[in-house]
C-alpha cells in the first residue's frame, strides 16, 4: 500500500507528511504574516528553482501587497536523494537586487548548505534586506546557523516528494508532500 498518485496506489510513496488543506492553510498564514511585515516596502520574492515553483505561485498570491518575483536555480552534486553540499549557480536572477527587500522562497531545507550558499551570494549584491521563507525544514539536520525568518512546517528527516519536490524530476506536481521510499 502506498499513497495514491496519478490515479493509483504508488508503493514508492509511503505516507502523506503534509496534506493539501494543511499546505493551503499554512501558505495563507505565511502570506498574511509577510504582508503585515512588509507594509511600505514591497518585497522582491526570489524563488529557488525548480522545487519552489508551486510554493512561489501560492505564496505570491497570498501576499496582499504589490510583490515582484524573480527566479534562480542552483544545483548540488550528488545522487537523487542525497545532496553532496557542493552547490553551484545554474540560473541567475534577471533583476538587480541592490537596495531591494528580498525574500528568498525555498522549498525545503535539509543540511542548509544550499541556503547558506544563496545567502552569501545574494548578500554580496547589497539588498536593503534579505530574509528567508522556507516551506519545509527537516528537523535536526541543519549544519550551519540558518536564521530562517518564515517557516512552513518542520518535518522528520525523511526524503519527501510532491508540491514541487522531486526524485529524478518526478512527482513535482503531486498536491501533497509525502515520503518517498523507492529507488534513488
Ligand atoms: P540542503 O542544501 O541539504 O539544505 O538541500 C536543499 C535542496 O536539496 C533542496 O532545495 C532540494 O532541492 C533538495 N532536497 C533536500 N531534501 C529533499 C527531499 O526530501 N526531497 C526532495 N528534494 C530535497
């Protein structure tokens, strides 16, 4: 028995970790909190591709302020389910972020190495402010001091897919976050 995906039980998907209604509720709460905090200084949302694309789309619409959006992509070497910690920039931002109030929209923080790379990279461009909004944080695994301003859910340290997260590019369009126990 697995979680239902694409019309049938998928034995590689073990358990729903965050349901669609839980995602919708939390994203709405985060949007309201961000809108309150950023009144008078419209944020530039920077999403990290590809995993953050559904979160970015939902969060941007939950923030009742004029926001701008931009995207960057990073890759970390490693296998499908284990990151190596060596991160490189694959797609840079289109916009100049100097003097802007930047809010990084991340799908999931595991070791935190991707985030510390991003923070260093973005701070060097001298934004007016830089904060992080991460939908999912895996408990107990962060290797660096992370300083994440907005968090969706703290989840157990299992490999998960859905709502943007993939294994070998699959499952990104599942409407839930669930544990993946198949081959990597
Ligand atoms: P970190 O650098 O170890 O924090 O890893 C962050 C990146 O690894 C995320 O942005 C994801 O792309 C990927 N990642 C980490 N954990 C998972 C997971 O459980 N499922 C899918 N991707 C993950």
